[in-house]
């Protein structure tokens, strides 16, 4: 009788353990792909830069208006960073291994260069040598990013 009771308890705890394992694995499988991507180093690096820039923007807005050039620049860069975060979140979970810290640094640097290009275009025509140089530099970073992702 005691053996039957012990066997029943062992069997019950084994079944309970298996049920919990199945529940955990199905929860992981049903988690959205964006959740897996948001835990990558690339996403974290871009989010870090966005957070730093948002903090800087808040500091500037204490003393300056929305029309202040540095405020406009930071807002432009924040828009670029948000677009990059949106691009990262649609990457398939199976490709999340490509979202490395190096990729995140490439993306951040590309947005910095694109912001510099935006500033140059506000001052010069598109055929100005500085604008052309910055455009080519941004293209180099874009190609490197695409090489990693595609």
C-alpha cells in the first residue's frame, strides 16, 4: 500500500514536471518575434543611443525653444534611430543571431553620419564636396549593414 502511494506521488510529480516544461516551451514558441529581437545587442546599442539623445533633448528644451538648431538636429537623429529600431524589430527571430553589438554600432554610426549629412544639406547644395563625401560615407555604412542582415 505504501509502495503504491509512493509510486503515485512520483508519477504525479513527473507528470506535473512534464506539463510545466511543455507550458514553458509553448510560451516561448508563441512569444512574438520582436521580443527575441529586443533582447539582442544591436537593439540595445541603438536603444542606448536613442535614450542618450532623448536625455540631451530634454536638457536643451529646458533652455531653448523647438527652433534651436541643436534641438532640431537631435529630433532628426531621434527619428532616424526610431526608424532603425523599427527595422530591427521586424527581423525574423531565426535571424536574431545577426543582431550583434557590431551591427548596433554600425547602425548608430550610420545615423550619426546621416545627421551630419542633414546638417550639411541645410548649409550647402547637394553637389557640394562635403555633402557628396558625407553621402558616400553613409552609403558605405548602409552597405555594411545590408551585408550583415541580408
